[in-house]
């Protein structure tokens, strides 16, 4: 298969300087057809991108920076392309006889200017990939922008996720096209200069914030609830939430409660800000609340978080997130709660975050936030299935089954209510971990997947703070988490105790 990209020569970008496109581990040849005409871009755009490269990206070129040398072609055309991917806003080339003529649309409009317009209006666009031969929409996604620094970073993120979607289509796997609402934007579009200046100001503010405060500083909320909980009410109302005390220079996040051998513990990510690496810790609960001290239970040379727990065949197992290592590792509990040993690697050679498993119709299904090494890390959902916990785990026929920042990333255990399967998901529309949603899984098999978001939950009067990204329950015990301002110095904390102890909102999104 030969792929041809149609791009505007005048605005040749770094991401276009390629000779191949990775598709299922194969490097498929790509040739570039440079079009001689182009829609004009906003004045000074590339100078602004260069400013961002120096200030925001610390000298690193982004995919949005211009190519310094534009070759006639990245490959000499020896035969007609099988697939054309047209990134311009121009009409379809009638002389191309490719079997597929793919056109990326950004909020329904073709071309880089459409992507820029969406970003300048305050949000990343919904991406459609259309086959212009028959007009069908082959895939649709909404990227997350956690690592998108500035205007150039946002454009790089959009184009990187566009290539993810193109590769998924060309893999031959059936695509599941979701219904996604296009963002409304935040009023009138800003000009590029204003956008970049605002981005630089926010970057400076974030650096000042990080000098003064630990960022982020997650904490765990818990309560005992004898009545309807979050899953039944669809909100955080009910008994008051308590905050699990932390030492200030550690944050606690991703709580998973479990009762095992007659004792109840909450397991969670425990990150020492001074080290910057997470371990898994736990604390015991009795009928009155937490008892004793927080105890470390699992540490590795790499970062660990999201300690998903599952009972299987009379044993207790843990799958902590280890995406930085590129695998999904299974640990067996050899002494509850504080001794765990590595038992098996369920998947390897991939970046899969917040792995969560459910049993459904006789099969095990493993969900995780998948990333192909580019763009955001919370927008792409991959599913694997197996007959048993130890595998072998096989990929879903349509991986990634969903690209949507608002409903992809797992946020806790699956729940079955009235014979219906539900899962909590992170809503990263306003940034990583900003909110939760409760999604009903209405179709799930090795070849199908469909979910419907029924409820959205955000921090508010019932749970003050800046974020909310985990929900779990064990019996009467419900747990969530969130983020608060945490000053770094004890002197500052003693002078301004309310800033340390009382969660409050911030105009800046800091992960």
C-alpha cells in the first residue's frame, strides 16, 4: 500500500516531513504531493510558533513548526497511490484514482485554517475523517490537550491525533464512529498574537505557582453511606465527604477500597513531591474511619499509580499503572495488605494507563487509556479480552474503540446496577482529571462497544476543589479524590493556613 498526503507547500510543517506512517507495527510508505496554492494563514503565525518554541517548548521543535527544507517529494512516485489523505482545504483532485480519498475535517471544515480557527475560539476541534469518494464518515474523535503547550502545541496535538485516526482506518479494523458534539467555543475567536501572549502569561503563572506550591496536590475523600450513593443519585450529594489526612509533601490519589480476610483497606497512589515518583500505599478503615498509619505496600524503580484490585480464583491481585514502563503487570497478594509479588505481564510493548477489568458475558475485558506516543494521554480507549485473568489477552477488533477526551479514561471499578454495566470515566474536557462522568456500557463484545454517558460530576459545594477523577465503593465506604492548593513551605502554610487546608479553585489548569 502506498499513501499520498496532499499538503500545502507554503505551509509545510514538521509533521509532514515523513516517509512512512506506522500502521500496526509496519512502516507504510508515504509520498507527499505538495499543492502550489494555499489559503493564507494569520499574519505572523510562524513567528509566533518560533517564539513558543523558544519559550514554551524549551527549544524543541514541535510538529507545527515549518520545515526548513521542503523536498520536491519525500519519495519518488513510482506508482499510483492507493490512498490519498488530503490535508488541504481545496477541492478534491479529480485526477486521483485512489481507492480511498480521505479528508480530515475539523469541526466539519477542511484544512489547517479550520483547525486553527477552532483552537483560537478556545478549544480543540472534533476531528472527522471522511471518504470523499462516497461521503461516508470513517472515524471521529475529540483529542485531549494535556500536553498541548501554546498554539503550536495545540495544532501539533490535533494533527498527531488525526494521523492516529488515519492509521486506524488504514489498518482495516472496523471503526466505531461515535456521536460527539462539536465544542461551542468560548466566544469570539482571539487573534494568534493574543492567544500566544495569553499562553505565555499562563505559562509564567504556572511556573510561579510551582515554585510556591506542590502541583498537583491530590487528596482522597471518603464517607460512610448507608443509603443511595453516587451511582444511584448521579451526583455527590448525601453524607459529607471527609478528607484523608496527608503529610503535606505527599499527595494521595486513585483510591481503591477492598474488604479482604475480614479487614477493609483503601489502596492508593502515594507520591512524595520531593522525589516525584509514585508508590502504592494503603490505610485500614474500621466503622469509624481510618485507623493506624498509612503503610507503603508496593514500590518499584518506576512510577506506580491507580492500584486496580481484582479477586480471582480465591486470590487477590493488583494491576497498578506502569505505563511509563510500557507494560501491564499483574501482582499477587502474598500477605494482605502489605506484601505483593510480580506474577505475570499481561500486555507489553504499549502505553496503557489506568487499566480496569470487568467480567461480562463469560469473558474478561480489560480497558485502558491507550497512547501511541503522540498527542494527549487521556483520549484513546483500548479494550482487550480474555477467557481468564492470566490471558492470553487479545485486542478488540476496533482498537482504539473510542477517541474522546470526555469519556475515555477509566476512573474506577465497573459497577453493575439492575443488570446494566456501568463504568466511571474521566472527563478531561477542562483538563486532566477535571471531572467525572458515569457511562452505561450498552454494547460490549470482542467486536462491538458502545457506551452512553448518563451523568456528569464536577467539584462543587459537596466536594470543593479543583479536580475529581476517581470513584469507588466498598460496602458502606465511598471514596473519591480531588486536588487542592498545597504550599511548599511550612512558613507559608502557617501564615496562610486556609490556602493549605481549604480546597479552592484556581484559574489555571496544572497537572
